[in-house]
C-alpha cells in the first residue's frame, strides 16, 4: 500500500499583476479564444524580471494566475456554457478548491518589466503566479472527446462571465 504524504499548506507568491480592460467580473470573456484581439499588460515585480530573459522568442505564453475574486469553492457548478450541474473538475469554473486559472495568450512585446499580451480573459488586477512558454509540440494534442462541452462549444463567443462564482468571503 502506498502511503500518501499530506501537505497541510502550500504558499504561492505572485510574480506580477495582470492588467486588462475588465474592471469587474461581469462581461469578461470566458476563455482566451473568445477574447481575440483584447490586449492587456502584465507588470512583473522587480525581483522576477531576470526570469523574463529569452521569453521574447515565443509568440504565446501560458499564464497561471489566482482567481482572487472567487471566495468559495463548489464541487458541483453550473458552468457558463451549460445549464446543468457539473463536477468542478470537468469545468473551467473559477470556484475551485485551489482557485488557479490558466490561459494561453499571445505575447506581443516585452518592455522592461511589462509584458504586452493579447487575448486576455481575466479581471484587471489578477495576481500572476507563473509564466510558461507555450510550445505546440509539448502543449497541443489531438483529442477524441471534450465531454459535455461538445454540445455547448458553439456558445463560447456569445457567453461572458457573470458573478455566479464570486461567492462571499
């Protein structure tokens, strides 16, 4: 029998702040592919700027960030593109046990400690946890199934976020 180690607490510190045109939750595109052309900028804190070296050689980057406005998690949610309760891990909903978001955005330019990006789908002021280069040979794969989303994918560009996952802290 394998004994699992239980970690009581994990602490992450933001490496920067994501700035977008979206000042409130309502109306934010729900995925980067529904945010085509929407520009944002990311301010990287001074102690992490050296880590940006060589990043300008990539056209797209993966952003990992904290859903700072999501105060409670739910294990069953009604996702934006559906009207049925779904398990949170079968959705991209922000109301998660670990409120971590992931978006692939286009990197337009790096100016000192500022990244200019496009296709942003997060609220202004979102804390950035990490950046990874997007590499199609690593990150893209042919999929055979996309679960319940198959019947709802046509709704992606029409649906915007609302406050259903904000919760009360």
